[in-house]
């Protein structure tokens, strides 16, 4: 069965490109451009993986991931940022979330997604 991925990004062009690329790669993919819409998708879709921007209006992508894991504790996650951010990377690591500096190359996205989905869950400290 195809793995389900939810993408939440305020960048409409990246959101559409990533969703199209995921569908072409055989994933079940859906997306949202706001925190609120992303939260609804995560609650209703039972995703295997959530990809969320670091900044989602007044919220943070890690907030969305934490909320999603209440219902879906084995959900994998990637949070994206525009540049390396040591604080975000530390917080993400503590939550067993991959931190990815945004890329424009679909092949880079698919590689990171594949790695995130294959990784066994780690203990959260």
C-alpha cells in the first residue's frame, strides 16, 4: 500500500511541485497552505509522514507535528527551514524529526522523504 504524506507549506509553488512529485513517485499526497488546514489534514488522513515549514503564520511546523503525534504516535516528520538554524535542529532532534534546509530539487526531497520513512522510531528524550 502506498504511503500517505501530508505537506504543509505557505509557499504555494513549492507545495504544488512537491505534491505533484510525490504523486508521480507513487505516494498518496495531500497538502495545505495554512497551519489550520494542515492540522485538519493530519487529523483526518493518518499520514505516515508530515512535511511542515518551520514558519506557518504565528505557529511553528513542530507544533503541527506534535499535535499530529497525539493521534498518530508513529508518524514520521520533516520540518523545513530557509537556512540552518541550530535551535530548530536541536528541537527537531529531540522530537525525532528530520530538519531539512529547503531545496528546489525534487530528487533531494524524495531522497530525504525516503530516508525519513525508512528510519525506525527513536526514543524521545
